[in-house]
C-alpha cells in the first residue's frame, strides 16, 4: 500500500491492445490527479501526471512528469515522495530517457536510464551509488511512464473480446519486466464526474510481499478516444488500495459521460 503509487498507475494503464487508434489520445498540457485510499476509508496519498512538449538532443519529444506522495495519517509514519520522468518520441512513443527519484520511508533511489532503441540497450546510471551499467532490453521497450501513453494510443476497442490476453515489455530500474493482462469486458462506472462507460482489465502480478495474489488488480479506463485511467483496486498482502481519478485538464478529446 505504501510504495510505488505511480507504478500502480502504470500497471493500471497496461491492459491495452496494440491496434493503432486513428487519432492520438493525448496532447501537450494534459494533466491528471489521482487520490488513493487504503482499505476503503483512509486517505493514503495522491499522484499526478503531466504532459509537456519539448526537445531532447534535438528531437521533438513529450516530457511527462509523474509525482506521488502520501498524505494524512499515513504520512506521519511512512512518508513517500516519488518523482518519475519520461522523455519519449512524439511519433513512436518510444522512450529516450527515464528518471526515477524516490524516497519511500527512507528507502531512496535516484536512477537515470538512457535508452538506445535501435541497439536494444539501456544505460542505467545509479546516482545514489554513482554506478553505470549497460543492459540488453527487449525490442521497442517502454519505461513505466511511457507505457501509459503508448498504450493509450494503441487501444482498439472494437477488436477486444472478453478473455483476450495482452503481453507488454517494460524496463524498470535494471530489469526487463513483462505483464500479462486479461480483458474483462465493459462496465458503467460511477465516478465523481458522473457515470462513465469503461473497459475493465485484470493484470497478472507477482504475489508475495506487495500483492495478495496474481489476480489482485482490477482496472477501469474510459471507453472513448481519451482512454482515461479512472480507477484501480488492488488487494494487497495487508489491506487494499484504491486509486480514483480526482481531477484532470487539457484532454485532447471530449470526455464522454453517460449521466451526471
């Protein structure tokens, strides 16, 4: 519950298909804010994701900054301040650079990754320990933030069938990381914005210290051109965690609401 708030958001958006959507799902200036609650009642924290256009080494890129932090009572005995950044190509949505700078109850990491996509390699710079290493990656690998935006642009709702499974390759810290996700179908979800038609997914995660079992997560994304992440529920080894979209701005497309 206490760790990896933004990792949950990345997993949240990973249950998507790879058929190309006709129009991009996001644009410069998009911003999301999520609220987290523990075991259904205790506020646990917040997370934000913001998109900006910029250049990196002369290339036009999207620069996304993700932040996560604990709030309320939990903050007093377990303080979390996480910052994630991703620079990815505006056309291919493949990442060039990823930054993870976290402090989770005194557990700190400051890692910077440069991706060499043509040669399938990642240069990992651990700033805390002042070490560098080069690791082989999967073809067209994503980082945990670019995954969100890449998959939103690749979601083909017309061809999804209940029970479909999707595999995704990510690179996280110093490892290639794979997801397998199952599409569960559609559901009308009551949110603070109104009732929204959503797509539901269930990723397979590693049971153990964090998650109660392999099928511990349920995910909801809006069934429209934006593919907005609306909710995630996680059964943890101790308690449960729920994340809900609390606020947004700068959407590329209108947000489809069934009823207020």
